[in-house]
C-alpha cells in the first residue's frame, strides 16, 4: 500500500495521457455527430422535404432542453454530487440514446409508419422525420453539453499539478478534429450508399457507442485512482474532494458585472461560429455553385488551424498573457471573415478565396477559446467556479438554440440567399468586440489580471 501511495496512477505519464485519449475520443465522436447532417442539408431537402426553416429548427433542438428546461444547470449539480464517473457514463449514454432516436427519425422505414403519419399531421411546416430527429438531437445535446463540463473536470483532476493547460488544449484540438473528419466522411459515406442520409448517421452512432466504451474504461481507471487517493489521505471515502454545488452560489455569479461581460461575449462569439457551421456547407454550395461533397471538404479546413493553434496559444497565454487583447483580436477577425462571406466571396466566387477566409476564421476560433476559458478563474471566486462555468454554458446555449432558428427563418424569407445571414453573424462579432473592449477597461480598472500571464515567475 505504501508503494501505491508513493506513486499514484496519474503520476505515470503514459497512464494519464492514455486517460486523456479515452475521454477525448468520446468528445471527438460527439463533435462528429453534432455536424454529421450539416453537409447533407441539400439531400435532406430533396429526400425528406425539409426546408431551411425545418433544418434551422432541427439545428436549434440540440440546445432546447439545456436552455428552456435548465438541464445544463442540473447537469452541474449532478456532476458535483455524483462525480465524473457517473456523470461521464450518463452523458455518453444520453448521446447514444439521442443518436438512436435521430437515426430512427430519418430512416427510410420510419417514413411509412403510423407514428410518422401522426407526426406529419400537426405543425405541418415541420415534417415528421424532422420532429423525430429533433427529439433525438435534444437528448443528444443534453448528453454532449454535460460531457463537455465533465471532461474539463476530469482533466483537472488527472492533470492537477501537471500539464493541465496542455492537456485541455489537446483535448479541445482532438474534439475539433471531429468537425474536420465528419465534413469529409459524411458526404463520402452517403455517396457510397447511394446518396443515403441514414448511412452517415448510423456510422457516427456506432462511433458514439465506441466513445461510451472508451469512457467506461476511463471510469475504471478513475475508480482505481480514487482508491489510491483515499489510501494516501488526499480524498475521503464519501466525498469527491470538490465543494458541493449550492443554489445560493448563483446569486454571487449573477450579481458580478465582469461575469456578465464574459458571458455575453461568449454567447455572441459562439453564436456566430457553431450555428454558422450548420449552414456553412450549403452556403458554399450556393455561393460557389459547387456540389455538397466539395463544399464540405472546403469547409473542413476551418478547424485545422484552430486545432493546431489552440494548445500553442494556451501555452502563450500561460507565459506571456494578453488574454483580453486576444479576445478583441479574435472578435475582429471573425467579423471581417463574415463580412467577406457576405460581400466579397459572392463577387469573387473562387475556391481558393473561400478556403483562405475559412482558414482565417479558424485563427479566430483559436484566439477566443484559448483566452476565454482560462480567464474565468481570474474573475470568479474559486468556490463558485464550477457553477460559473455551468451558467456560462447555459447562457451560451441560449444563443446556440435561437440563432439557428433565426437564420433558418431569414433563409426562407430571402429564398436561400445568404447575404443577410452573414451580416447577422458579423453583427454578433461587432457586439462581441464591444463587450471585449468593456472587459479590458474593467480589467485595467480593477486589476483582474486578464492581461497577465498565468504562470508567475
């Protein structure tokens, strides 16, 4: 026992990095499933009768329960009370369950069932297949968002006092690789199965099951680590070692001005990124006059630089600082990219120009997340830090839920023209920049340390 206490499981480099790979794979497969139908929008319209409004409703459904039923807040309570093993397996199981329901909803055989006919009979603007797919996506979205907070807490536990910033950056990079992979694989799998919508969804559902197995293996490893921590006296047998979530703590968060600046900057920025991903393939199809497979491959370049730069920028933030400045630069770059999509690319519809703008947008997607999430501990008391992250995610989900609906309605109104939607995305960037400027002023006034390096000499 003394030997076990002397060297715990996470003291071994290969063991803790193996643990990171296992939990990162769950998020990698989750990110793949999020965007598996994004390259298939045109196919959904022709084979299932979805229009842009139906697609927007489907895209928004991922966040519906998190926002309007406050599931994300409850997810934080579950995580604090039940721990990372239970919550991680639960979240992965919810992702699989939601994926299976979505698979049923878009399947060929479901279209002929009495249930689909009944679903078609009310709210006729939304086909029965879209209703069923949206239900599945709601359940999947609850699991995916819960998994995001759980993974962060798991990495913090396993890499405490070690390479935590690098581990978080690499996990984020691996997850984003899922977006790149699915933009290539979804059209390819669809084409291999005679332009099937079902095949790519089925493929990604199987990957989610593999992700659940990966996290279950990690849970076994984490249980072993907990036994070692208990034996070493670093963890009591009946406690997780974390302060329990208290509803009264929310008052301390909601009354903080600087918290609201960060939260509003977050929701505005991400509302111009993730909803855009849902429509990006179709936007490139329409603007460049190309097919869905080519458009998806062009957009697949988006997460590449973000994937490569995020760990590097996290390290730079640790040693040099300038977090508030990075937020401002990231918001400006995003605004310029969406304005280029709106006005420059339609005039010069060249693939090389589209890829250039997409890659530059990826730089923005490296700058802002790398600076945003490490800035929260500098402005929020450690006692309520977990609650603060959950609330920020909840506020972010409000935008991620409503913006796809808005874009879908605009596309119906403009008969598929993308100029106005891109202007809307750019306006979010302008507002994010203004809130970022306000945040930098507050930091200079109150010395939160947003511009200072995380590692002190």
